[in-house]
C-alpha cells in the first residue's frame, strides 16, 4: 500500500543515493569514533576488551558485505537498504540505553551488520543509475561514483564535528542522535527508492557464491584488497610515523583534514581524467601512487626527525600520495565492477569487493601490528615495515596491468 504522498518509483534518481551516503556517513562518524572513549571511560573496559569490541564491529560489517549484496540481488535493493537502516537504528539504541556489556557488544555488531546491508545495495543502485545516465549522454557512471565519494567524505568530515558537539552531554545522547539521523534516512528512502525490480526467474536463482567462480573477478578483488589494507594504515601506521617524528595525536587532525580537502576539491576532476585514460592505465597508476606513499615515509624512517613543522613532512607526503591514489582508484574500480557482473548480481559483486578488503585488513593488521613497533624510533629497522607495506600495492599494480590487457584483448 502506498502512502498518500508516495508515488511508484521505477528508477532511482542518483542524487538520492549521493544524499543517502552523505547522511549515512554523518550518522556513522558522529557516533563510532567516540565509541572507544565510551568503552574506556564509562564502561571501564581494558584496552584488549575495547579492541575486541571494535574488531567485532568491523568484522560484522566487512565480513557481511557479500551477504548484504547477495540479499540485495535476491530481494531488491530497497528492502535490504531499509532493513539495514532499521538494524543500525536498533544498534544505536542498544548503545544508547545498554548498561551491561552484552547489549553494548550486540549494539556495536548491529551497527556493522546494518552497514553491510545498505552499503553494497546503494553502490549497486548507483551503478545501474549511472549506466542509465551515461547511456542518455549525461554524467558518466564513474563521475557518479566520484561524486558519491565526495559526499561520503563531506559526511565523514561533518560527522565527528556533530558528535563532538554532543560529547559534553554524554555518549549515550550521541548514540541516540545517530539513531534519529538513520530514522530520518529510513523515512526518506522508503519514499524515494524504487519499489519493485523485475527479474527473470533464472536470475533470481543465481547463487551469491557464483561471483567467486569467475577467475578474473577473483583476481581483481584480491588485487583491489591491497588498497583497503593500505587505506587502513591511516589509522594504524600513520600514528606510528607521527610518534617517530616526535608528534602526538593532535597532529592527526590536520592530516585528516588535508585528505578530506583533497577529496572534496579534486575527486571529480581526477575521476574524469581516469575515465579519459581508461582503467588499463588509471588502475595500475593509482596503485603505484599508493605504493609511493609508503616509500615516501621509508625514505625518512631511519633518520632523526626535522625540527618544527618539517617533522610532519613524511606523514604529509604519505597522506597526499595515498589520497591521490584513492581518488584515481576508487571511482574507476567501482565503475569497472559491472564488466564482471550481470545486473542481477551487481550487489553480490560489490559485496565481494568489500568483503575481500575486510579480510585483507584483518590479516594485514595482525601482520603489521607488531612490525610497526620497529618504526616507532628512527633506525634502519624502521624502514622494513614501510617497504613491506609498499610491496602489496606495487604487486596489485602489476596484476591489474596484466588483467586489463587480457580483458581488452578479449
């Protein structure tokens, strides 16, 4: 039954998806960055217990992406997105009103599961809408994904600011405000998203694990996963470099602002440039930039830090090169996925891409967590973890060069 103000929707308007990404990131970054402080100061948990809770939250999201994408293909993106919003609201309410450990852990996991449901569904819808836009001679699919990244970055910048405004009133109020944001998104999206998607019965029976039976796609997501491992070093390796340089956590803020400013101002022009040169060039080149970001720190890791603001030069080079790699890579890679997928399996393909990255981040953090301890003080040993981190994206550049050549020859 339709609401009085509702009309049937058959095609989603891309700005609706951009706006949802903006609102989702505001709701996410207004709450989750402050969760660790709440667990330590209010729940009085140890560092190990805090790490376990945050790890469970991340794994419940990244590990479930492929399932969320498959559910989107099976039942339709609209249903899965709305259920994702509902589950995240439930998670935030548990964080807001839970006083024992188990509802807090359950709430953290539910926030991750909610994201695993709506994120691949939205990307699949944007891929379809972008294809329609491109076919009609309007904005290309890659450009829509670039704008999607810009909107997400704006939300990631404004979310912590909004959360900080409420922190003086307590984390529970912050979590309740996050639930209110997602409730608003749930109401708006229930009106704006397409109500029905017709598929042939054969497409409905497509198994989600079928995406992993495509050798070229598996090679692609394995190569792409090194990007998510590399991006995660903003949270794992960058603080280590700042400590080596004699800085503290206050220096992280300007560096993250630098990354956000670059994305907001240059993402769309670089996405257009990447589309002009094509994925055979843009995908490998982006991974070379990511590899160079780690090498830029390795060059300084064995030396005593410079005086004044110059001590942050290696960290600034790392953030800048990594962000330029991100801006070239992510829209091009998201635009590349439909080359492997039929329309009925887009959600599973985008979910598999994210889940592979989540597994790489989990394994990489275990591998590099101890190795990065060597980089805390200037020495020749401090170079080793940065060189190893540079190796993964460099290998991805080579793999994607060969893969793109094979696909182009076909």
